[in-house]
């Protein structure tokens, strides 16, 4: 049975701040694969030790994957500079 990851999306205007955090059961999920697409542009990342990742500004379709978990897909808007998702 696959468990569902929860992507907590929190926008920030600070470049060093994350665009979001990937969590499961209230705990951060480090090492989750994040694939963001916008038009023909693709950005791939892994969540850090706090479950956070960053993206350039814009509207992105974000797909989050982690072994043994259900894939989660959401559309997010990243304002200003890079933010974590």
C-alpha cells in the first residue's frame, strides 16, 4: 500500500526561503524527488534535510515522488524570487 505525501506549499518573497515543504504524518520528508514543469521548461530537485525545495518564480506543475509513497501532483505559484515548496 502506498502512502500519500503531503506537499505543504508556502510562498515567500525571500530568495533563500523555500517554495514548499514535503511532509508525511507531520514529519518532513528529505530526499523526495521534485519535478516542476512550466511550458517547455523543466526543473528537477530533491528535498533537503528539512523536506524543503526551491524553484524560480512563476506558475509550476509540481510532481513529488518518493519510494513507497503515492505520487502527488499540484500546481503552485512562486512569487518574486526563488521559494521552497
